[in-house]
């Protein structure tokens, strides 16, 4: 058995999750060794109780990685682990990063530079048109729009990105052979056929349920460099995504709506709590006004004093990186700037090829 097959098997077990699996891998060295461990050894690991230990020791009764790989091959679906170069860099260092990712379509390096667009499934005409407009503007400017392929705002966001002939990624709360909602299959096919990718961390045949959607939301939040909430009530899964994004240090944008409509009350709550009010995609792009999507590289470092087009805050971040690579927390400490602002600045600088991300959520000056 290969390590990839063993990881797929662990991911197919119903009571294991990425955090538990990572503990097992850290303890036993790899997935192959984990599947060989005894019930008693497994139960000594934090979070692995009798039920999970039994499933792992009897994994052949619940998982078939060879069949999963064959089915994925037949459906032109790639299965990535963190050992693969194509595994999304934006997710690689998250503490609860997916153990495996199923990809239908194509991932690109620039997908690191993305904005999540989320909102209510029960949208109004106002919300639909706003989501389409923002996604069209963001994708047209070269950013990748990330959303959940759900009914409502998610669907409108993907449609707007496709209409702009840009890139968009749909993150499912189900397996890739259980596209949900089913009426979005045609949209998913269009995205996978040249406009981005549909991805999932769940085995191919997994049906959606109340547990899978919050798991999907965390991927949208971690992958996105900023999150736009277009329309949602005060009780909404979109606010869960916003909380994940805040925990990850992402900037939150929110679109205001009519003050007498509960469909926008969640956005108004976010604005009161510090989200940036936006009415046009250009206002988000203005925060990333130095974006440069050129892939040209320079091997000669430029002295810091030559960056006259950077803001004082951007120069402060660049100077913080002048000696050695730094974590986001270290940059915050050196610059005294808030973490969400640091994230925005680092995104700008990555696109300008001024800094490069490193494992462990660290960054280094590039040129």
C-alpha cells in the first residue's frame, strides 16, 4: 500500500477528521504505519476513542482506496495530498488542513490570490445582482473567486466570475460525485472546463449533511485572502465562514442592504463589528491597488528605498522582512499593524513578487 492510498483510506473513515488524522501521523510517522497499529496503541492518542480505534483497525471494512483511485481516474478527478506540489499552498499550513483534496478541473499558482464571496441561499434580486457584479469585477481583474457552489449568493458569484472569463473555485460540502445542489451540475461542468476547479475534501460518494457544510466553510475561509459577504440574515452559515476568516486573520468586506430587510441584517452586523462596507468591486481592488499578475521574475533584489510606490505601511512590512523570514505574528509585532491589514499587504506583495510565502505561514522578501 502506498502512502497516498493509506491517507485516502483514513479520510474515508466516518469518525476521523483532519485534526485527529494529523495527530496519528505525527505519532506513528505516516499513514501506512497508522493503519497497522493496534487498537490499544490507537486509543492512547488524544481524541481517538474506542469507536475511532475500531474503525482504523478494521479499516478494510469501511474504506477501499484502490477503488476510490480508480473511480477518480475514470471521472478525470485528481486526488491530492500534502505531499503533492499541486496541493493548495493557501491550505497547506492550516492546523485543520484537509488530508486529501479531490480536484475536478485545474488549479493554478495564482489561485492563491483569491477573494471568497459568500451569502445566503435565499437571496433577493438585489443580492443576486450584487454578487454577480462583485464577482465579475474581481475575477475580471485577475483574482480567483472562491465560493461554495450552493444555491443563492454562491451560485451568483460563480456565474459572475465565469461571465468575466475569470477563474473561480467551488468548494463542495459533498463528494464530487454527489454535486449539491444537483441543479448546479451544469455550472460545475463549466467551471471545471477551463474556468477553475470544483474541489472537495470528502470521498467521492459522500452525500451532504449538516456536518459537511461547516467543514466546507472553513476551506473557503482559509483559502481566501479576503472574504466578501454579500447578503445574509443574522443567523446564517455565511457568518460561520466569516468567523473562520477572522480567526485566520483575513479582511472581511460586507455589502449593505435595505435597513428594513432581515435578508441583509447579517451584513449590517458585520459592518458594525468592523467589516469594511463596500458597494463596488473597485473598492476591494483599491485595497490591492498594486496587484501585478505578471509571471516575470527578477533574480536581482531591489533595495528597499527604491519602492517609492509603496505606502508607509507596506514599506514597514517590507523592512520587517529585510533580515530574515518572519511569521505573520512577528510582522505584527515589528510593525504594530493589525493582523488583517498585514494579510492584505502580504497579498499585494506576493502578487508583485516582492515577498514569497513559506511553510508554517511565514514569509520572506523575494526581490
